[in-house]
């Protein structure tokens, strides 16, 4: 039972490390896009 818990803990740590490496190494900047939306102002 202890070996299973230890293996799950190691897998969780490796998964977290892989997620952190992915976040640092992959370019996740959004592509710029111009958004225009008309706004109706009711000044009365």
C-alpha cells in the first residue's frame, strides 16, 4: 500500500514539474486582434 502512495506522489510531482516547464517554455501569448463594437449612449 505504501508503494502505491509513494508512486502516486512521485507521479504528481513529475506532473506538476512538467506543467511548470510547459508554462515557462511554451509561447502562450495571444494573437493580437482589433475588436470594435458600437456603443449607443443615451444622454437624455
